[in-house]
């Protein structure tokens, strides 16, 4: 569970609930954060091996790859700039997740996912339009911030909005989309590497805008979770949202359990 909230009610009761379209749509849109994470992880390896990308941003690496007799990939790709391009995403994700834990709790899961989506969109624009190494690094840092915020908010959102009997199935969508994102990234790299115009790497990096846009749009459409609203003192709004996502009027048992869980979490 993410550290930004108390998560789903943990009493273990199978509360009355329907599987509503609102829940399904919300979970699919939110899980696109995992798709973005997986795509960012998978895309960098293929892009950094593209000759046109190396020639433009890492000419030293490109020259090493063209040398005869240099068989070790470690020697060919031993470049601090290239390592910074790859690792900056993970470093930014690590640092930003500490801030994301506060926004998840204080501003809500929905707004935190929106922040993640904005980071993803802006980072994608910087990377796809990059004309120098600085733009690439800034783009990767912004994408890393998006990863940190999404990884904090999305799993929590999924576990809180899903009915108890299918919570595991819906919550696994995040992990599933990570692996799908990695698969798509590798398939796209395979195709864009064959583009003869030298802009294949821009296509690879730019296509990250599709899951980024899905997460951003989804964050504007979905409702915040009852747990988040109740945690922030919006009891009536939380109860109204709970009725909407469960599709039933009798939500008092689950509502009371969420209120109690929130109280216990604040006392700890």
C-alpha cells in the first residue's frame, strides 16, 4: 500500500456493492499510470541503441559502437551523459515519491494522479522535441516525477475504489499495465529503429504521450475515493461518492468502517 493514506477499509467485511461502470472506467483510466511507467522503463534501452540518437546526443558512444575490435558493450556505452539520461528518471522518481505521499494524503488521490499526468505530458514533450542533452535530461526528470506521483497514488486509488470482492483483480491492473507498457515500448522501438529518416527515436519518445494523456484525462473524469474524502473531513461528500461507486443506497456499514479506519490512522 502507498504511504500517502490509510488505504481501503481493512475489516474484511464483504459489503453490499455492485460492479458499476464508474468503477470499471475509473480503474482502467487510473491504471494507465502503470502503462506510462512501463513504457518509460522499456523505451530508454532501445532508444539509446539507435545510431541517429547516439550521433545527435552521444557522439562519443556512437564512435565507439562503430569501432572494430571493441566487442564489450560495457566499453561501448561507458558514458556519464548516457548513464545520466537513463538513471535520472529513477532518481527523480525516488525523490518525488516523498512529496507525493503528502499530496496523496492532503490533496487527494485524484489530484495527485492529475499532477502525475501533467509531469508525464510535459516530460514527453521535452523528450520528443529535444535538440540537446539538457532537454533530454529535463524531460527524463519530469517523467521520473510523474512516476513517483503515479506510483504513490494509483495503487491506493485502485484499492480504495474497488469493491472488496474484486479488489485484488482491479488492483493488479497497475502491475499488469507496467508489463504491457514495457512490451509495447520494445515493439515500438523495433519498428521505429527501421525508420530511415533518423527521427525514429522521436517517435518512440513521443508515443509516451498516449498513456500520459490517458492518465491526465482520466484524472479529470474520475471521482476521488471515499477514503480520501473522509480522511480530509468531507464526510457527506465521501458518503455520496460511496453510494455512486457501489451502486447501492445501503453503504452505512462500509462508510462507518472507513470513518473508523480514518480515525485510527490519525491517532497513530
